[in-house]
């Protein structure tokens, strides 16, 4: 699989299409990327006769009904195993597009073109595909890497501030699991005045970090769990927020989850306090704080016990004993978890 951080998306895409010589091309979009990003792809003559499938935007539409619609369209429009799917969108589109392509006639090739920073730094690479089912995120899916992933920071220039910040949280995570050098680079990046050239360099490094972990453990039996840092608490915050009027973006929940999990790393593995303080300053500035009361601790704990990353009744965490020192398969007591909630609420 090749990930290309592209300076010229059309010429890179044209090359990939020539290499593949598919019998037909299907482009999957959502209603937003159809309007904002598809016209860029249509500048390529090679794509003008493609079939376009558009589904409703939003993670709530990453479901079996949307998948059925995609498969039905492909059957009715003569897709074969030699066809090519191009997924044009954020993580929702690359997840469902990767899933429907890799299960259609036992698998056709697909290319991801990530149009969001969050998607570029996370969902588009690594071969995880899937849909939500019965209210459970990514419950049905397969590991099936894209033939190629294309990323153009030009698409990110249309993202609002919140979506850029949401993507940046996964970059913070990658830096923490990688090294002090990466951590210092992320700390030095000014998210209030984004330099897109610097972002491109940082993105390249982040994707390399993720891809080297995925190459070592593509099916998440071991070290790939490092990529779950911040997500055990983070998913609980995200799920809790969906029960309120104010759902939060994934990256915001991950940012608060990172703070809790570094605090837990400190309690259990003596992770340096000064790095938690650095993270705290960054998170307060870019993400603000997650407001919840101690009456919600039990509900959050309950959500954490249902996390699909758990392999037994214990809640599974990835923690750090230092920046870049990963410890997978860690557990914590209810009291320790509640202490982390207290720490986050101190603001
Ligand atoms: N999103 C984490 C992973 O790809 O493993």
C-alpha cells in the first residue's frame, strides 16, 4: 500500500488509475464531498465517466442500509472484481467504502482520498474497514488495506477550525507513542495560525509512525494497540456526549482521553508529571475541557467496560511509562479510573 501526500492530486491519481487499468471506476462520496471535492477529481478526463455513488454524511449513516445501497448500485452498474472504488471523504466514507469494496465479489481494489485531517491521520491508512451495527461502532468489518491512500492538504483548507483540531488530536497521540522528538514537534506547532506546509511535513511523519506500527501488527494482536492510547477514556466521553445536546467531535474526546490516560500512566507507571502538564496546557488551549459531574462517573465507567478493546472483564488500556515507551494490555481499578475523572475535572 502506498500513502502519497500529494502536491498534485490529479497527476498522482491519474498515475494510479493507469497502473490499475480497471474496467470501470466507482467514486464514493457523501453529499458534502460530492459538492466540494468531486469537481476537483472531475478535472481528470480519466474520471469523467466514472460512476458516482453518494450517501448521506455523518457517522450515523455508516450502517448496513448505506452499505446495501452501495452494493446494489455496483451490481446494477456492472461492477466486477476488476473495477476500482475511489473513496472520497473523511473516515466515515473511507471506512464504509473500504468495507463495501473489499467484500464485493470477495474483494475489489480501492483507493482512499482523505478529505479531512482526522481521516488522513487515522482512518484512511491501516486497512481497518467497517460499519456500525446495532449501535456499536465498527462492529462489522474486515482488515483490507487500500491499494493507495492519497492526501492533499488543499482539501483541509476548507475544514473549519474544530475539524482541524479534531484531526490534530490523533497527531498528538502519534507523537506521544513515538518519541520525544515527535512530541516536541507537535508542541511547537501553532494550531491557531496553521502553516499548511509545516502541517504537511508533520502529517508525513505521523503517517509513517502509524504505518510502521501497522506493518508490525496489521491485525492488532499486539503493538497496534499502541494506537488506542487516549481512546479508552476518549470513546466513553464521546459516547456520553452523544446522549446530550452537545455531541463532541472524535478528536476532542481523544484529547481529553489522552490527558486521563497520561495521568493514569503517571499513577501506574510513573510517566513524567511535567509532560502531563505540557499536554494539559495544549489541551486547555485548543480543546477546552469536557464538562461532566461526578454523578456521571458510573455511566462513563459502564461505557468503558463495554469497550470492544477489552479482552476480559478488565478494561484494557495502552499506557506509557515515558514519551515513546509503550505499555499495552494495562488495566486499572475503578478507584484509579475515578481519580483520572477527578483530574480532568480540575480543569
Ligand atoms: N485507529 C487506530 C488503528 O488504526 O489501529
